[in-house]
């Protein structure tokens, strides 16, 4: 590949990223922390550090974005881990504890697995916000059922009504 093509591709990549980042301005719960360019094993990456609802995320974009999807990491205990693996672990935990048949598996039904070129970074932010809400709802249901089982001095009709609500 000649140098002119690389510069042209790099310019398109940067233009797409800048357009994607402009969409972040519409979100109150999103802070763009920093953007870093890195070469890792001779592969160009752009690292975008975000705070979404006070949690830290890293969007790792290869030079060929949007032809390849971003890798999304979440910071947990001062370590960045794969976001989708983290969500799947939480989903598996709750699935083993409570009935969540009405929840689609986040491993199979996410933007990364069904990626297409039209997705922008903001679509992934929306998905993160939706999964965060889902995890909060599952956690509330789990805690509610724990409390219900601990204080199980209610009649079965009331228990069933509460379980339906949760």
C-alpha cells in the first residue's frame, strides 16, 4: 500500500471518529475523558476513554474502523476487562439464581455479535446504558426474592403476586 493511500485512509478514519464523537454531546451521563493514539505491534489504534454513569470504559478502535467493530472494555478494580464478557458473567449469575426467561442473552444479542458498518460509537453507548439498566433490574429482582424467601411468612397468593411484580 502506498503512502498516499495510508494517509487518505487515516484521514477517513479520523473523520468518522470525529463525527461519532460529536454525537456524545447529546448525553448528560457521558464524559469523554481522553483520546489516545497508539501503535501496538505495528497496528494503529485509537483509544477512547469514556465515563458513562461514573463508570470508566475504553473503546479500542483499530485503524480500519468502521470495517471492524470497536473492542469495549470496562474498568473494574483498576483493571480494564472485556465489557461483553463482564455482562455475560453477570447475566449467568442472575440466570442461575432467578427466572429471567424474558431477558435475551447478552452474549448472543448484542451489537458486537451483529455488527454492521452503520453502527456508530453512540449505538454502543446506548447498549451499555441499556445493559446497565438491565443489570440493576436483575439485581433488584434477586434481592427482592432473597428478602421474600427470608421473610416468607406471607400466604402463597401474596408471594406469587410479589414474584410476578419482580
